[in-house]
């Protein structure tokens, strides 16, 4: 039966509940009562058993969702609120300037739709008209919430037909877009929340940096010795390496969290105003190292299909931390999510290990799967 103890919660299966009800009914009506599945009483007991099992499963689910390390969706949102952490919601991407050229005096309606090279739709956020030279500058917003990348100089095509418009070119990079934070990333920030209020501590700085909208990877290196260390960090200095997030927001966090007298190291230089004084903040942006995975698989049975697409999708969805080496053997568990084969050989970047620098992060960008018949 349902039991809630200091060890957790236990529930019974349908068969266990049904057997217990049958036993109780026989105690009431006698052993000769007919409770076969084709009798009204037997069917009634089956209905009772099914409803009790459903109630038990729902109670077990609620107990599970009260554990922040098992909670998902809105349940995880509620647990994270206890630590003052809110899920980062999706936001639109913006382009401050795009140049439209064509026939002079052509009107450009507001909310006209254009499409980038990746088939993503963008909205013209203001009404405009081509000048006497046949050009106009407009601002764009992505049609959907999310992080959509367009670089300056890229061309758009028209989804909304506008007579007189010849071409639309981005004159600035896109910015500001973010996808809704996943359960895994929200849970990670929640786990780091115990150290977010720390000062003069790299764990506290790292937790605070992860709390910035758009930050997806972060590592903080600390050199408390009197000499430059193997990571290239000077003596008595912190080096934050951050992927994503706004430069000014990062500078504000680092400036507030570090104690005076501690040096900062990095190629990115940004200023922030702290307690009425301008401070120069240094940090780094990590470079992406592309990792190619190659494997040879053997079939367990002749002519048995192997879902190579699932293997590739599982591997390319993996995420790796800044400075984390990628070992071929660590990928086996993800490959084995698909059945029907055994691994004959497996390499990453033609080796057993893809070495990642302290200011780099690895990303699997190609997967080659060969079947040895």
C-alpha cells in the first residue's frame, strides 16, 4: 500500500492492489465468492484497483516534483523560486539597421516580412519610404522568440511582396535573442545558487555570471600564487571565460563580486561604474573547437537496421564545458542509446581524445558512422 516515510514514498502495482482487494473481499463474503474477471464483482474490483493505482502514481509524482533535482517544467520553476531564481524566458532577436534599396519613393509598410538565409522570418518594425536615391534604413525584429543570428552584410528575401524593392541587406549584426532556458540549465543555476552570495570566491562569481541572461557556458580561473600559472593567468588574478551574455552585464557582475586588489585577466576590455567610480573589467570569450567523431559499427544480426541518424543526433546534442577535454570512451553511453550493434572502433578528431584549451569549448559538429558488414 501507499507509504510515505523519511526514506521516501513507495506505491503498489495494479496486481498487488487487486490481490489485496480480492483477499479483503473474501474475508467479508467468504472464500467461495466468485471474483473472476467476467463477473460484476471481479470487474468492480478491477475498477477500484485501477483508480487506486492512478491515485498512488499521482501522489508519487507530486512527491517527486517537490524534489528540485527531479522536478521539471513549472514544478522546477516553483522550486527555483525558493532561491530567488527565475527561468530565463525567450526573447526576440533584433537588427538595428537594415538597408532597403529600390525605386525612389517606394513605401515600405510597417510589419512587412522578410526572410534571412536560414529561412527565419523578420519583421520591419517601422514604416519607411525609399529616399530620392532609392534607399532607406529600417529596424528589424525576429518574427519568433529565440536566438537568430544574422551578420552584417547578409541579404534577405521578401516574404511580403513590395513592388519597387530590389534588395534588403543587414547593416548590423543581430543581437538580444535568447531561447527559453531549458530545465537542465535552470537546475544547474539552482544548484549553484548556494554560492551566488559569496564574495572573493570564484564559485560565487561563476554562479552570478550564470544568472545573466544569455550566458550558456562559464568558467572562472583563479591564480592565488605569486607566479603566472599553467593557464596563463597572472599572479593574484581572476580570469572569467564566458560564452553568451551582454558585455556590460558581465562587467557589472565581475566588478561587484570581486574584492578590491584582485587583478583581472582577459582579452575583452569593458568599463563599468561601481560605487561612483569607473572600473575597467577584463574577461575572455571562449573559442569553439569543432570535434569530428568517427566510428565503425558491427551488426548483432545480419540485415538488422541501425538507426545511424539517432546516433548522430544523440552525439551532436551533447554539451561540453569550457576547457573540458572530449574522450572517445566517454561518448559510448550516448552512442549505446541506440540498439542493434556493437562498437568496433571510435575516435574523436582521429584520436582517443580531443584536447580542449582552457579558453575553448568543444562541440561535436560532424559524426561519421561506418557499418562493417
